[in-house]
């Protein structure tokens, strides 16, 4: 398979086709990406990965160090709640310029009395991903994937792509927000994020 290299004009990272670089992705992320590419021909060319310094994996540090627009970054938080003894877990994805409305919208969508963030050790153990790199691509099948509708809408400050985790701290994934909205299992939700 050919490997293409793209440097976007808005940042200082070298972006590569993610399907060709499994070493830059968590194993579950790479497997999910390959499966998705089999059902959507645009995935192989449109989902890119770039290596970063793992010490700069947190959104604020990464955007500053690599001259990335903050609006392009999409944060993924894992949230859980219980209803009648049944635990319900979701990944909430929102632009970094907003925050997930866990106490109202996520709680309502999960149909639980209380929703709280998964502890770091549990989030990493269950996802098989590194903290600071958790991504919706390759999460356990039982997790709901909730994506704020503003991520799908093109943000003029974001440069046409959104940046998400790769499952690892040492890299990031970029793809069009509209494509992320079509990822397997993703539910696009109005009002998931608070400004």
C-alpha cells in the first residue's frame, strides 16, 4: 500500500495515512480503522496520523507547540452511570473550545441518575489506550459514542479537519469532522457541548 505524506499549511506536523502506520495507533484503534476503511472508501485517504512528543499530548500544550488551532482539537471523555444495576458507559466528544454537558445532556442520553467520569486507571484498562490519547475509534463495543454536532459542522477556525487521539500519547489523528460523524457507532448529538 502506498504511503502518502501531507503537511497541512496550518501546522508544523507531518501527517501520514493512518491505515499505513499501525505503530502510531493503539492496536484496537488500528483494527477499527481498517474495518471502517473496508466499509467507507474515503477513510484510508482521509484519516491521517502524525507523531508528536508524548509530553505534549494534552490539548493546550499540543496546540501551542505545533501551532494548531484549538477549535480543531476534539476532546474525548469517558463517562459512566448506573440505572437499575446496569452500568452505561459513553465517550463524549466535543471541540476543545467547549466542554461536555455531562450533568444534563450525557446523563439524559444514558438515562441515569448520575453520570461521572471514568477513573483514569479504569479508562485506560478497558479501552486499551493511553490516558491523553483516548479516541472514539476502537473503544469497546458496549460504549456509546456521543459526538457534539458542532464537531461535524465546519469551523472556519479549525482548518477543515478535527484532531482526535490515536489511542497513544505519542501521536494524534486528523480527519474531516463530517467523516468522524459517519464513523461506526457514532451518534451526532445537538447540545452535547457547553460553550
